[in-house]
C-alpha cells in the first residue's frame, strides 16, 4: 500500500510542477489560481511522501518520488509545453525509469 501512496505522491509532484508552468504563462487572477493549485499539490505530495516513508526506506522512497516527478515533468514539458523531444532526452528518461524500477525491485519492503 505504501508503494501506491508513494506513486500518488510522485504524481502530485508532477501536478505542482505543471501548475508552476501554467502560472508562468498566465496573468492576473488565473496566475494566482495556478499558484493556489501549486500549493495544494505541494501539500498533498509532501503529506503522502511522509506517510510512505513511515514503512519504506527513506533513501529509496525519496529517490522514487523525485524520479516520478522528474520523468512526469519532462513528459509534461514535451507533451503540453512543446519542449523538444530529442533522442538524448528520451534515452535518459528511459534510463531514469529503469533506475526507479530497479530501486523498487531491490527494496525489501
């Protein structure tokens, strides 16, 4: 169950990065709404990360959480914000995903 909580925490990390990107493009009240979404997602992500680390090793949980956030944010950048999808960016995303899976496999919880 804590692995599911950790994955959800990572998805909220992607969501708060998305809100930052949208806030950067917005003006006026819309910008403040995106910043509000950022704060809500940040709080949810941190709360779930804390909950997950109650039974998962801290180093593994943190690495998986940041990895999910990094991969998700890069993919959002490519798909939503039209950032370049070069061979090397995709190669290193795949490498990062492989590392996250490896950490899960070698973890004993």
